[in-house]
């Protein structure tokens, strides 16, 4: 009798170029097969021995440390499927025509397959003999191009923007002074996909039960929530450590980051030691990189006047003293801007009405189910006031729709509620436009028009679902920290009396760092009575705590009156924080009627950097780039650093230091960039 020969494989051709083009993964800087689920891919198996007529082939695709087939719990991490038969897992394979000495196979993964790194084995049964050969490894990602995938996005331009675009804009500043800041996501750069998978493996969920965690990675709701927890370092030695005040000597000032790649590599190469330091836009930028690299359409969102409602009673209470200085009597606060993410996928746990954009926030603000994580919260749930739905929709609802109540605190026993503003919170919610760097306002995705009947109805619905009485006190606390007894009682007073004067602070010129700030306080009498107004002016540095730097008091008689004043450069230059923000307040008091508090946040403008490319740009050819900076100060600046980065241009962030540079006049910097290789050479320091 003839003895069946064991099938011997010479090598496997993963058809990398063909598969990557078909799966939209050509941009990944990796030689590994990177594929998307719900879509066929082809491989060619080159043989050392001939296939016997009775040979039967079975494929085994497995992921994770404890792969298990469907029907077992946890399941979905191991698929066994025969040729021309769809297995119970949804995987299938067919043999295609081929030349002698090789076999061509088309393999199809289901649209709900677990994402991650897989091993693919070929098991051969020849007579009574069974052999198994490892064909290789591949990475399987979410697939926004597949209609059956939970992350499917129908619009091709949006897929390009929210999955394939490796750079973007993060909006910062103030509601009336919105500034675009460039951010290099770099999701296709070398090692970034490996790092993204490592982030999943470093999560608390994975360490507690690796098998269950891996089996849940077919669900974008689950994966995105894990990422929101692991990008911050609060619970599990995640990627970025947050810091909002003080000095940054033991790390990097958050303002100095301009991309995610350096941060992610530093965390990975430093054996998962959290990278110091980040703030909201850093957490959001890194989260966007990780989720796009895994195939989940993601964008960065900025919410101006963003509320941090610690006890979720939908009321943010601000206290000022009789001079207008902010007092910290409550843990509630309002960020001049806050940055989070939105990812696009369907919500099988909530129902199709809540499909679409989902809010994720990796900035560690409050615990959710015991961990510093937030989301995914459906934007539809937030807009409709469905604050009882998973995950953290109540917290995000408060961030965009809480009422803002201002009090004058005279003593522990006496305070005056001077204003309740239903329109202050959640302004100009912004993201980058598809295909351009323009700003798109997405506020309408989060709430109905301010002041409309529908908006107030939704607000009252949310109060009811949260168990908050009209006093602002909750009948039951399900999460978040308790406030002080003063904060709990603060809404028990009578509604605020409206001031009978109005006012606003006006900048006389654009505020530029190094220059005096010129302002005018314009007041107007709303009734015919003649009155005397006492005005107390103050200016405070704005970071997370507000330090008073200047105060002045003046009395005047109106019906209409303007007061011009200035904050000189000498007054703020030694105390200005890195984010260049100053809060100006005017507390206007009358003998009769309610007091008026007028506030204005000011962001001092940095001098512009101009970038000029000197000559044509050709792939793999060096090009000269000139960067020009004009010193706006009347004094010498030292210890200057130029930072630059760009996907495909520079492997790491470029830092050029000028310790003794005197930049009283325009200076230029030239360097060569080797396109698509990351090589650069500085050829001229200054001119």
C-alpha cells in the first residue's frame, strides 16, 4: 500500500500589496498582513510536495492567549472552517485556480469577528494522517467599508477623514476667540498599531480576565470604552498622566505636544510608564490616533464653556466675593474649553435610534463604574435628555447643557444669587471639517436651540430622570462625589432678582502677548431712575485656579457710561501662565436692585510662525523649508526651542534649541526634510 505523503509547505505569500490595497491598509508602516474584517483576502501557499487527491484542508484562525471556538464562553477567539464551507464562526475559505506547486486560497472573515492579531494554521488530513502547519500571522481591524460591520460609514469622504487622515486640527481658546491647533495623529506610523493593541492588553479588563476581554473585542462599544480608560494613567498605568497646574519640571508641558506618535512610543518603549504630562486635548488626540488605527471612525470635539458637574444636578454654581474674585466653595467648575472624542458605530445595547456618533472622554474627571473612563455616550441620547442610558450620558449632558448660577458670597450665612444663565454652557461645539481645516459647529447634534421650548423640555426631562428637584438637590446619588453642605443648600434660596443695568467688556484691540491690554466697560441703565454704580474691576490669571493680579474700584453715575482701562504688560508678564489666559471681571453694585457681574476671558495671541517651502516637493527628495518668527517683545528672549513633526516626514518630533538667540528682529530657520523617510538635516540655524 502507498503511504500518504505529509504535505510540506515551502512558504506563504500573503499577497501584501494586493490585500492592503483592497482593505485600505496600505498606509500602515508594517510588513505584516493588516486586514479588515468582513472582507475577503487572498494567500498563496507554495508547496514542497504535491497535493494528494484525497487530502482535506481545514483552516484554524485564532487570537489571544486563550482562543476558544463559538458556543463556549468566552467565545469567538478561535475559528475552525473547511474549504467551501462556512463554519459556525462565520469564517470561510475557498480554493482558487493556481499554477502547479502552489495553492491559492480566498479567506473570508465575518463582519463581527474579534479584532486583533491572529495566527492562521492549515490542518491537512491525508488518509489517517493529520498534520498542522502555521501559515503566519495577520492583524484584523474594524471595517468602516463593510455594510455589515458595526462601524460602517457610508460616505467615502467621511471614511477618508475619520479613518485614513493622519493629521488634523484641534480647536482651543475661548468661545469668542477660537484657535485652530494642528495635531499629528500618525496612526499609520511605525509601531503605532502594535502600541494600540498593547494598550488593549494593558487594560484592567484584560488583566482581570484575558479570555473574556479578548472575546469582547468584536464590539466597538466595548473597545472604545476600554481605550477611554487606558489612555489616562489614573487606574492602570495608562498612556498619559494628567496635570493641570503647577510646574512641569518632571515631564513635558502639555502645550508642547503637537502629536500622538512621540507620546505613544515613549509609553511603549518606557515599559508602559505613563508619559508626563497631558491635558484634555492631549488625551483626545492620543485616543483619536488609537481608535483610527484600530479602524473605528473617530474625530476630536471641542466644547467651549464646558461644565464639570461633579454631582450631576445639572447646575454649575459659581461664587464670587464682594470684589468679584472667584471663590472655590464647590467642586463644580467650567472649563473655557474641553476636548473629547466622538466615534461612529451602532449601539446594539441601546437600539438603532442611538446609532451614530458616540462621545468618549479619556480625560480623567470622574469615575464611571469605579474607573476613570467616560463613554461611549450617544449624542442622540444627550440631545434628547436620555441621561439614564449607558454610558455616562448624564455627565456629558451636564457638560453641554447645565445651568450656570452665579452667587455673591458675603459670609457663611449670607449669599446673593445674582444670575442664572441657561445659555452659557456648551457653546460652539466644534470639530474639523471633512477634507479641509475649517471649523464645523456640531452644537445642534448635542442640544436643541438655546432658549427654545424643546431645549427646556429636554432639560426638565433630564432633571426628572436624574431625580433632581427644582431646588437643584438630588433625591438619590448614584455616582460622583458629594459636595460640601454649603453647596448642597445653595439652590434653596429664592430665584435671582434681575439687575436693572446691563454691561459688557470690550477689547479695544486684539490682545497680543507682550503688549498692553486695552479694554472698555460699557454700562447701560435699563430703567429711567438715575443711579450711582460702584464698579470693582479685577483681572486674574486663568488656569484651573484663578490668582488675582489686579483690582480697582470706581464709582460713577449713568444712564450710559463707558470706562476705559488697561492691563499693562509689566503687570502680567511675570505671572502669565503658558496658556496665556486672563479673566477680567467687573462687579457692578447699586444701592437698590441686584448686582451685575460682567466677565471676559482673554487669550493673548502668540506671534505667528510662517512656513515657506523653498522649491518643489518630491517624494524621496530633500526640500528646504523656511520658518519665520517675529519677536513681539521689547526685550531679548532666550532658551528658544523650535518643534516640528509630521507623519511620513519626521520619525520623531524635531526639536532645535537656541540657548542664546536674540530674536529682536525677524529670524529664519531652514532645514531639509527627506520626504517619506523621516530623515532631516539642519543646514542653516539663523539668518
